[in-house]
């Protein structure tokens, strides 16, 4: 059967084969149990660490494999084929590590990145608050300089791997009068005095992933935990999200592929009116749309990830496109997969029910898809203003 050739090199093909094997042999057999019991996938974290996956995006000098956005997308797609909840835990550690990789001093990189690369410590990213999600200027968490320390007060909401991760990159206001330019980024470690966690949230999907609040009550951290320069917090947050968003698109591609595969297998076996339902044109058209939309999303995500790896400075528009298109596609494909399977698809005995629940978060976290449209629209306005 003809397939699109994305011209992967030998190393990239190995990444695909390794993560595909992990998804099928390690993730799929336990995904239903992890979802039902809302269990954090520590055993799978160890499997990923043993396979050196946590170091995929980290340079070799800090113990990583030196891959880029494209290599991360290849891995995330295959892992998400198995379970988006499990894959979110893996992706979240990269999200927490990117600020250190992109803006950390060499000393900070040497201190934190090797442990993240080895999977010895998970990382997490703390931006969202109850009143500040997409509106980063509304952040209430503060960081005040006191002698040789920064003192943090406030809270963060819906933090992936909260309570499980050891290393947290936190955005806090250091000068509220400057708006977004008054935010700074800090590294906070689990166990720092005054740093605690809320209850584990109960969620519609990605139940294997831990989501909690973070609390800072006069949390005292050394001065050398400031990332970049004071006032760079908003820039650090946006650059981090720009780097990570194509990976969310890749997760959408992997999830959609899994849902379509399940729908096709079912449609070939389910007999109605004396023939498999896949013989009916109505079903064939639904499957044709799924296959076409998945391949279009895969091509877009791959192309944008490769472009980002060339070192372009302004990646916000392209990054937003990758997430927007691929995750909207994933929501549609998983919904249609449930529809193809009818009542069976709605039952928890079949995995597409879980897939549909998991798909929804991809349109929400790391910036809602409405925010992605804002990012794209604003970028287009600036581009055409320059041409005028």
C-alpha cells in the first residue's frame, strides 16, 4: 500500500520504531487500567527513561540525544497512538525543561538538564492561574527579592505532573506595574520551603496524567534560580510554548490514527444487512475523510517542526497552525470513529470512547485553539502591514 514518504533518516526511523514498539507493547496493554484508576504511569516513565526518550530534545553535552522539534514530534505521535494521557506526562517534562534549555545559564543547564534527560527527575511548567490562563498579564503569583533569595507567593492551576515532578519552571510577577514585561521565570524544586501541592484533579480525559494546583507560601529559593533576566518571564513562556505546540499537534495525529485504525477494524467485522458496514458508501466516505485529514495534519506538523529546527526566529504563527489544525482534526476524527462504531464506540469496552475524551484536551492545553487563531491572525496582520 502506498504511503507518503517523509524521507526520515536512519536515526529518525529508529525513533519511530522504538516509540511505536513502546506504544504497542507497553502502553496499550495498560492504558484502560491507568485511565479507570487515574493512576500515574511511573512504570512507563521508567521504560521511557531506559529508552533515553527524556533526553531526545536535550543536547548531547547535557546528557541528551541532541534531537529537535521534529524528532520530538515523531516520538510524541507514536506514543500518543498508545495513550494521550501517558504521553502528556512525557511531553510535560519537555515543556518544563524547555525554559531551562532555551534561557538557562550554563550552570543551570549543567545542574538540571542531565537529570531531566535521564528521566531521573520529571519537569513541569507553571504558567496558568485561576485568573490567568491565556491572559498572562493577569498573573497574580509574585516573586520578591529579599537578600540572597527570591520569595514566591501565590498559586498555579491545572499543572501537569504537579506533585510528581521534581523541577518546576514558574512564571511570577516581579514588577506588576510593567504588565507582561513585569513577569520573570524561576526554577523551583520539589521540597523547597513553602512550596506545596493541591489535590489531584478529576478530569474528563488524560486521567493517567496528574493535574494539580501549586501553592507558594513565602516560598524561598536562591537568587540563582532566576531564569534569563528579570522581566523576561513572558518571553520565556511564549518561546517555550512556541517550541512545544507542534508536539501537541503530533499527539493529535497519533491519537487520530489510532482512532481511525480501530474504526476500520470494527467496520470490516461488523455485519449489517448481510455485509460488513465498511462496504456502505456512507462509512467509506467517513473513513476517507479521516485518512485524508490525518495525512494533511501529519504533513503540516512535520513541515513546521522541520522549519522550526532550521532556527527561524519568529515561529509563533507556524507553531500555532500545527497545533490548531492537527488537534481540531483529532477531535473530529475521534468523534467520527465513535460514530462509525455506533453503540459499541460509546462503550468503555472499546478504546475509541477514551480516545474521544482524551482528544478534547488537545484543543485546550498549551493555549486554546481560539488563542492559536488569535496568534495566527495577529501575525498575518503584522506581515501584511510590513508589505503595505
